[in-house]
């Protein structure tokens, strides 16, 4: 009786799944129902071959709303067909043949001049004859290279054909596996696109109709049209935009000189204070403070490493420059933290601010540093404060992002409980959310500090000085030893700061190694 019920339940489940697969596929439901059942019932690798996908790979992927399959299949298909096209009707070695013809013509001209010079008894006759011989040798080499390239046509055809067959087989083997995964996603979320789409099939066909002829023409034509190889850019638009930007920078720098000078003066005050502490204070005092912090925050092993690193900086004459670099870093990191942490909290609390800040932070992180040095120099000039501002742009995104992430990851149940017990919004932020997000915030601070330190070489380009100047001079004069020693000094500074900062948020108990 139980076996009968189990069989009935199994039959019912299979019927329900078959109906579900029919709704999902819309066409060839019986075939896909059998294949999906075969795939799902197997505990190991399943051999399932889809002939339609093998023959019509990109078209099948487009019609079945599997665009990842469409693009991978299209790229592989285009590569195979380009190889076949180059081998069948591509003029391989045509450029070498043209070069050989030009060199042969010049060799003949030179030989004619040499003959005239010999008849006239000129002194340069032998030189002309040697030049003619050398040109003929070059022409022979170019002709041999052209023949060798033309002989490779059969190999290209063979490779393209084998690759095309391999792609078709692979498409057939993977299609049902990929489609079954899509079916499982559709069962979990019915917003997943399903069925057979004629509109997508038309879109995919049009894209292939555009891409395939252009690719074949580009790689098989001896001299393809210029607009296909190089985009027809308009130089006048570039010149106009460049001139307009120059005028805009000059205007803003002129009318905002007071504002920019005020920012520079404020940063210089902070930097001068840090330099007094780190550079002017006797080195034994600074060494003792750093070692005490390393020992208390990061443990004895980090303290021993710190002793060795500081000894390296001192005995190689990098002490003063290292402290100046750390002063630059301290000023930049302080500004990043003072601005970044509150801004990160604001991003976590306000969706509008977060949506506006996200692309700006992406821009700050992805824009090459040398590019945003241009407006820094235009508005603030050169020197240490502009170097700190450039470092500020590069180093602020991590602390903003990780602060916002930490606040967002505070469990809603804890927030609701605190509000239920009468906690104000201010107390909630200061006594609940920030302490719970402190690990993420400190991780962002650590990343910001290290990213600021990585900017010391680039900032030295605009007069920030410090260890970056030594690296820059080593690059200019190819002084390999000097550059390596200065780079190691920057590395040791980074490692000391990293381990000490990590010690601020290590788990309580055993010191960090």
C-alpha cells in the first residue's frame, strides 16, 4: 500500500514538473522535460546534448533569453569564422608582397644609378652598388615572409574548421545544463524571463547580421576602409573642448583665489604642527613613543619588527624624510577621517545622499591619480598642501564606504529594541550603531591610511617631498639601488602603521602578531 502511494506521489510530482517545464519552455516541452529530469536525477556529470543549440548556438541563446550563452557563443563563432575567412579568401602576406615590390623597385633604381656612376668613373659607384644589393636582399626577405604567410592559409582553414566544430559540440553539451539552471531560477522567482521569444531571436539575428560581415571584412580585406579601422574623430571638437576647459580653469582659479588660498593655509597649519612633532622632536623621543604604541597595541613581535624597521630608516639616512612623509600622511589621513566618517554615516542614513555619493566615490577611486593632479595644480599650485589634497581625493573613499557599510549592517532588531526603550536618535547613533559598526569603521580608516601612504610618490611630483622624492629622482636618473632602498623605506613605514592601526581593533585577549 505504501509503495503504491509512493509511486502515485512520484507520478504526480513528475506530472507537475512536466507541466511546469512546458509553461517555462513554451516550445519543445516534452524534450526539455525529459532532459531536465535526466539532469536533476543524476548524482554525477550528465551527458545531455542539444542539437538545436549546437547548430544554432547564438540564435538558440537569444530565443531562450540566455544572453550570456548568446554572447559567449557569438564570440567563439566569430573567432572561428574569421580564421576560416582569412584562410579561404584573406590575402595573407599581401603587405609583405607590397613591401617586397617597393624594395625591389628601389633596388633597381639604385642599380641603374650605380651603372651610370661606374660608366662616369664616379667615386660613389661602389657605395651605390652595395645599397642596391642590400635593398634586393631586403626585398627577397619580404618576399619569403609573404610566401610563408600565404602557405599558412591551409593551416588557418584547418584550425578554424576544427575550432568551429569544437564550439558547436561544446554548445550542444552545455545548453541543457545552462537552461536547466535558468529553469530552477524561474521556479524560485517567476520574474525570471522564460519561454521562446521571437523578438529576442530577431534582435540577436540583427546583431549577428551586423557583426559577422564587419568582422570578416575587417580581418580579410587587404586595405579595409579607414572609418572601420579608426573612428572618424573630429579634431576641431577636441580643440574647442580643450580650449573651453582651459578658460574655465583659469576663470575659477582667478575668482576663487581667496577660497583656495584659505584651504591651503588651513592645511599648512595642520601640516606644520605635525612636522614639529615628528621632525623637530628629538629622534629618541619619537622612537620611544612608536615602540610603546607598537608593543601595547600590536604585541611584542610587532614591536621587535618596528625596532628593525626604524633602525633601517635611521642608519640609511631616511629618518627625517620618513617623519616628513608620515606628517604628510597624518595630515591627509586626519582630514579623510574627519570628513569621511561623518559623511559615511550620512550615506548610511540617507538614501538620496548615498545614491549621489556612490558615483562620486567611484570616480575618486577609478580616475588615474595623474589626471586629478591637473585641477589640484590649477587651483592650489604646487607644494605640500596640494599634495595632501591630491592624497585626500585618493584616500577618502574606503573610509566613507566602510563606515556606511558598518552602519547599515547593524541588526535592525537591536535598533528597534533601543528605540522601544526610549533611546533618542542621537543616543542610538553614538551608543549603539557606532560601537557596533566600529570594526568596519576602523578597517576603513586602516585602508585609507595605507592608500594615502601609497600616494607619496605621486604627490612628490607636485612638490610634496618626503620619501617619494627619492623614488622620483631614482626613476629620473635610473638609479636602481637608490630607488629600491627608498621603496623599502616606504614599505616599512606602511607596515609599521598598518600593524599599529590593526592593533586598535584586534579582538581582546591575545595580542596581535
